[in-house]
């Protein structure tokens, strides 16, 4: 299917500058919007044709397509999701405001209620609701259609996969139907492509087939079949992140179980009897922190303060742990204490100005900084320990799984209470500081200050995991549901540093935490993680083809870590010989250094998503006159 927008053409040029965007999900749509915003203000005779390729609905793409179970939600409230720039956005192109998800729903509520897939959700929908992914797909599709409807350039939508790209000055795209299209510039924006099974996953799948077991490898939950999980049996689930939350919902509510609130507000669960018994474990041993339940906009300290790109000394390579993280950690801690002194001064000794006068000159984590905090902040719960936050169960030992489960239920209870209580608004300041850290880190990446190996290990690996654990967790209702399921014994927690393996003697899957001696064996193992990124064995044919010819390089911290596409500071694809393709770009979560701008942007935060998209749009248009 090919669609063309209304457009103006120039009588002075009959050969358009041709741009290809491979992927029409949120990222491809965001870059398209910025391209069209730039073009709308240009006084030029240049003609531009933009080709967009995606077999899934344009705007939503594969991951956000509407054909997903309605039980799957976003993990941001509707008021905090936007696809449009605003007056806080610092970009070279024009700012083109538009509605947030919440505003768009409000403006179109009557029409949306006519959709049978949305009517129940919209009956109680507010700006603070966590929208279903189905509802978000409608918004994203509208954003794409709005951009195309007002375009001053040719926009062609192709419902095809791109399977190969060859060429330099002119690049030929081969599509899955065998046809070809020539363009001048290519942007790869496929989002989250699959990976072919790793050696470990292949082994586990073969082991399961040989022993008549069930193994579900890493994947995107909407693409997986929960019906293969047996009813009433114990199963192992590896991972406690957002994919685990999706599995939890699909194995409970979708099988007929129901949640309900008692008069005292406690959420309970009525089992259907079709649920499995879920034994879940991970490296940390606890689920991601709940999203904060109060307005966090007020807890936005002046950022950045201690960690800016210019504050990092020198102009050469940086060691992330030595040169970058100490400043970033100080930014996070400083935001925490700023909000504590500003909003809760009765819980401090002295004033922020007195504290900050000493704090500004100290290295975070030093003995002097510890003494300063102890002097000004009397209660431990009002201090901040980033290492403890990262590994909350570190060093603990338990008698067994029942003991672990009791501990984790208590942890979830405490997390829910704290994340709902504005008395701990310093947590919201930490969230905002982490966003600022990502922005500064992105600037260091653009300046070429961080080597590729560190990008893979320290930024894409540890920092992104830390950020996701603290700031990108599930809605609080999901953790309430988890607590209810755990209280019924339907979910049990294995503990931190859990290892999952195949017992070849017994012909079963096994799991054990380093924190106790109890071992669980089951006939089913679910790997509740996203696929580990790999370019050379990507599920995306065009990435595999480019890598095989040396026209794309993957970087990874080690053989077990995700691999990312290597790009230069302008997002141009790097070749195996170290050169770059001057008119082939890549962006998104599988591109090294781009996790900092991959999430849906929050309004009025000068989001990296828009700044990055705008810079890319300028790059893609930079040679329209050649």
C-alpha cells in the first residue's frame, strides 16, 4: 500500500531529494514530523520526497500496534506522554505544538468511545490514567496522519519490509516483495527488532523439546502466546521487569481471575483456578519501582547543576566510572537534597544555602560528603544511597522462598506507600535528575567523549538498567496486583542473584537464588526479557545484510550483553573499517548511545527525543541541493 500526501512541487527542479525512513513507529514518526516542520518554513525551490517503510500501522509501528491484548498498559500516565514540541523545546527547527495523549483523548472522547475496544477503558479515563497500548496506538496513528496531512513535501508510505540497502550516493532499497526504490539518504529507525535465538536460547528450546517441556524465550509480550503456559502447574519466570508485569497480567486476569478492592482499599484477587504458580527471580530479586503517584512537576530542581557536558574536564576519551558517574551521581543526590530542604525543611538541620555551600565543593560519596549529610539530614530515610537503591537486597540471606516472598511483599508495600506520598517528593526530584543525567550523557556522546565499549557496557548496560529500575517502572496498580497475587501464593519470589538452568539428569528446568539453598524445579521456563540485541543475528534482514558486508558494526560490552549499532556523533552508520556512510543514519534503542532519547517524551521538559529528532531532520535535509 502506498499513500501520498498533498504537496507543493517546484517548477525549478524535477529531481527531488529522496529520503527513506525505515520504520514508522514512534521514532520514525517523530523524525518525519521534524522533517516536515523544517520544510514548512523553507523558502527553497528544492523538492523533497520522503519514503516511509513499515508493514505495521504507521505511527504505532509493530511494538505499539493496536492489535494487542487490552490488558497491556503503558507505564506513563496519559498527561505525561506527548509527541509534540512545546515552548521549552530547544531545537533549530520550528516548534509545532500539539496535544498530549490526555489532551487528545479529551478532544476526541466521543468518537473514541464508539470503538468497542476502547469503550470500557474510556468510561473511567482521566489525564492520570495509564492508557492501554491500544489507546496509545490510536494517538500515534493520528500523529502520523496529522503530519502527512499538512506536509509540503511528498510523503509515500510503503507497507513493506526493507530487506537490503546498497549504494553510496544513490542507495537502492530492496523490499520484501522484490521491488526496489532509489533514494539519496536513509534513516534506519526500526525500533525494537527481534533477534534470532542465541546459542543459550537454542539449547533451552532443544532441551524443552527433548524432554517434553515448555520454554518461552525472550520476546515482546504481545507477540507471544500465553496459552502455551500450563494451568495449575509451577512455572519459572526469569526477570522482574516490565515484561514480567505483562506476563503476570496475562497469566492471571486473562485466565478469568479478578481483582477487587475491599472497603479498606486493599486490592484482593479472586483466582479462576487456571493460573500457574509463578516462581520469579532476577539479579536484583525485586520488581521495578512503582511509578510515582503524585504530580512530580513541582519537584523539578534547577537542572543541570553539577553535571553538564562542560563540567567534565578535558576533551579526550572519558572513563565513565571515573570521570562521568561521580558527577552524575552528585547531580542526582543534589536534586534529592534540594527538594528535601525546599519542601520539607522540618526534616533537616539548617538551610539549603548552608548545606549547598559545602556540598558544591565535595565529591559525592567521599567521607566529607557523608559527614555533611549526617550533620544536616538526621533521618536515614531522608538520605540517599544510590548503591542501596540499585541493589536493595544485597547481602541479605533467607531461610527459603517463603521467607523471600514475605520480604519482597514488604518491600513492595513500602515502595507503594512511599511512591504515593508527596512527603517523599525527593524521589520525584531524583526522577527529574535522572532525566537530566541522560540529557548530559547524550551531549557527551554527541561530542565523542565516551568510547564505544563504554557506551555498550556503562551507558546502554548499567546506566539504562539503573534508570529503568528507578524511573521506568510499572503503574502502582500493577504492583498492587502483584502483591495480591503473591498474597494468594500465585506468585512467589526466588530472591536476588537467581540462576536458571536445565537439569539434564532430571530433565527439568531449575532455579536457585544465591541468598538461600532452596531449589525449584519445573516443567516450564519463561524468559521474561526483551530479546538481547544482536546485529549480526538480528531478526531484521536489512541489519543482518549490512553487518555481513561490513557496512555496519555492532558493539557490545561482552558476549552476553546487548549489541548495538555503532554510529558517529551525527548518527551516521559506522563501517567495519572505521569509515562512515555519509548519507546513511540510524536511531533508536538498538543504536549505541540512543537509549537516552528513546522513551516517549514528557511535555515541557525539553526532551532529548525532540532535540535528537530535530538534529537528525537537519542532517537528512542538509544536502538537498546536490
